[in-house]
């Protein structure tokens, strides 16, 4: 029975764009419920809009471009027909054909083959290049919003919550408690992670090395930015743990 239940367990091998959008929408509501006046709320809304667009764009990239394939078939057919017509027009009965004539004909033939091959290669890869251009343009938006999310956490300094210093006229306004700051930073980390997952949608059904490298770069970027946020969270959690231990020790000493 245990083996049968293991065999029947679902295996998730792909990202579900609908569930991913639902997760981002839920995060958007969470940010709005806790920080309705924060700029991060507007960024979360923008991320949700990009998520809906990414679902459509990734599906568009995955679909075959029929008009390109029809055009390629027609053009390649014309090229082959032209080659066949040229070969039929060659006079193979010539008797006065010297070695230098053969070399010149061979050189011209090789040049023609190279040019024809390059043209056919251009036509065959046209669909991939169009899809690649669309995917890279969408991925650039995700890379940009990852940096925007990072900008919103730059001034969220846990040291200020732990031990307030003296503000200067140019100091940012800091009104969050330690708990609010931890939630804010956690939301930023979640948004960065989901940005990386949106990028992964573009390579699920489109196997292109250039797009895959761009997706990996975004994953690396969001992971590195998230790591900086978690360093701040560790400072907050460490301070909270130290405060709890100090309070417990004081209570024990009082008893």
C-alpha cells in the first residue's frame, strides 16, 4: 500500500502560471493590508500586472509562429526550385572545357552554396530569433522590477530599530517597529523570489540558450538581492532572541 501511494503521488515538474499569479495576488493583498501607504504596495501591484502579462507572453513565446513557418517553406521552396532550374540549364556537353574553367566554375559554385546555405539558415532560425527578442524584452522588465524592489529596502536598517541614533536633516523617515520591519523585509524577499519564478516561465516550453542564460542571470540577481535582505532579518531575529533571553534571565533573577 505504501508503494502504491508513493506511485500515485503527484509529481510537479513545471510551474503553473495561474497558481503563480494567485500567489503574487495574495502577496499584493498582504502588503496592502499591512502597508497601504508604502511605495512597496505600488511595486507589488506592478509585479502583479507584469505577472499577468508574463503568463500571456510566455504562452505566446511557446506557440509556433505559423506565418513564419509558411513563409520559410515558400522561400526555401523557391530557392530549391531556382537551384534545380539553374542545374538544368547547365550545358554538360561542352567539349572545350579547360582546367582553369573548371576551377572558376567550382569557385563560383562554392560561393553560391555558401550564400544559399546562409540564406536558408537565416530563414530556419527566423522564428527562434523573433521569439528570443520577445522573451528578452519581457525579461528585461523583470530584471528592472527586481532592482526597484531592492531600492525599497535599502534604507530599511535594522540597526536603527535596535539602537536609535541621531537623525540628520537628510535621514530617511523611519517609523517601523521591529516586527513591522521584519514583515516589510520578508515581503521584499518574497517579491524577489516570485520575480525569479516569473522569469522561469519563459524557458519551460522554449528551449533557447540565450533566453535560458538571461533567466539564470535573473535568478542569480534575485537570489543575491534576497540574501542581503535575509542578512538584515538575521540581525533583527538575533536582537529579538537576545532581548527575550535577557528578559527571561531578569525574571528568573527576580524570582
